[in-house]
C-alpha cells in the first residue's frame, strides 16, 4: 500500500546530509513508516518478552534494514515479512552477545542515532558497544520526513476520519438525561470498531469540564447520570491502516440557552480563523494565535486552556504542535488538528475538533461532519443533519 523503499531512500539522503552512519529504531511509528512493521496496540500494563529490549531495526544509508527481534515478537506480533535481514533472538540465547555481534557486524565507525522510543537498556548496550560519545537522538530524522503526507497517507487518514464520524453519528442520539460518561465511551468504542477502526487512537474522553465535580469518563463521576441542561464534549480517535484520527464535538442535552449559543458561535469563529491562517510558510505559533484571537476578543481567553492543535499521522501527537512555543513554518501536506475549546467553570464547556492539511492558501479540512450546534433530547434540534 505504501512505498516503504521510497521512504527509506529519503531517510538515506537525510542521514547522509546530517552525517549519521547508523540509526536504530524500536517498534514505533517511525519503524512502521519506514518498513511497514506494524506496532502492537498499546496496553496500560507493560508487556515484555525475554530480550524484549533488542527489538528493532538498524538503518544505514543505501542499505536494507537489519532487524533484531525476540522470537516471541516474531511468533505472535509480526505481520508479514519485513524487507531486510532478520536476526531472531530466542529465549535461551545470550541477547547482549547477539545484539553486540549484529552491531559490530555492521562495521559503522561514525555517528549512531537512536530513536526516542528505544529502551534505556538498548541505549546502554549500544553505547557500550560503539562508545557513548558516538550516540545522538534520531527520531527527528524520521519525524521531519513524516510531517508532509503523501496522497496515499491522506487517503488512509481520510478512512480513519470516516470511522470517527460514523461513530459520532451513531452515538449522538444517546446523549440524553440519565446517560453516563462511561456508557457513552463504551458506545463510542463499539461504534468505532463497527466502522472499521483497529482500536481507539488514544483514550476516549467524554466529559463536561475539568473541575472535580464535572462529569468525566476518566474520574469517579464516570458512572453518574447527567441531568437535562448538560453540555457533553467528545474527544476520541480511530486507527485505519496505521493512521490516526482525532475528533471532537459537543452536544447539548436539552434546550441550549442563549449564552451557550453565543459561546458556541465564538468557538466556530475561532476554528475557522485557525483554518484560514494555516497557509504554507506561516509559523505554527501565528496560526495558534489566529485561532485564539476570536476567543480573546470575546473576553473568554482565560477559558481557552488548550493549544489550537498538534500534528497527526501515524502518531496521535506529532510535531509540529500548533501552539505558542512552536516556530516551525508550516509546509503543504502537513496535517494537524484544529481544536479550540472554551471551558467555563460552573457554567458549561464547548469544543470542536477536525483535522486540517496545510495548503498554499490555508488549511483544508479533511472532515465532512457538520460543525453546527447539536441539541439532543430537546424539542428543538438546532443542527443540520451530520452529513
């Protein structure tokens, strides 16, 4: 589906340009991007195998990768045959000796880069073998390749976005007085699976605010029934073909009051301002400022406790961030979220989130789902149909 050989060629050019002779990557989005070796679904409790720390691949400019993988990984986690040499480490093998043998066999004398998601044990053994003064971090090498999405990547992200939009459409009618945040999360994740998502791209979050007394799927209030007059925010994502989506909408349970409608309109104005500002060559911090401006002009700046967004692709959060500290200039093909929120303690909260791709004259929204205000369970539903 994806041209991994072309990606590795671009990596080789980048390594040559930066004087990096060897790059080691553990199973991660970076490794999947370059080889198609699929990551496992994360677990709260850490899984491990004997010699788990050796798992990964070595990259040299112009050469096929060399994989070092525990036998259990190959038997239970590996899908397909990666291109390149594969060294399998069995449970009874000497993992350190095998790892050192592979490293020395690569005959690299210069700089060795290590991915950010590599075990400390791996780095220590690599340093003992090649010398710690030769090591540097290496994920920036791949991250900057991954930022600009090719058409096949945008298509995969589109499929992931369709899954979350279908889930939102399925769950919207359930936002009624008496619903619970835990129940809505369960419904979202079931609908995601039904729509073709491999798993959630991050922990599904359904909530009404950030205070201790607010309803929140991640706190003690998760099973408390909501009353009429509750503004419920959804923040969730899916995974299709390895690519993540990140999506948010707010649904009002009951008849929305006038001040809620006004704040919702401010939020929509902020999202559009961020989208319009996201033209190629614009610093990410300026795009973030453009998104914030309508909220600040409405006197609600203190209630926007977020950034406009973050890069997204094989990982749910990628660089560049669309936030105040980020000086990176946006490029055509960079994908990121546009997710303004206004959270007013003791009153209500609203948020919305879509994914944009940077183009020459501004951001292009990859979502089709309506942004109109939705009131569920009232006599007056004020939104247009979702699609």
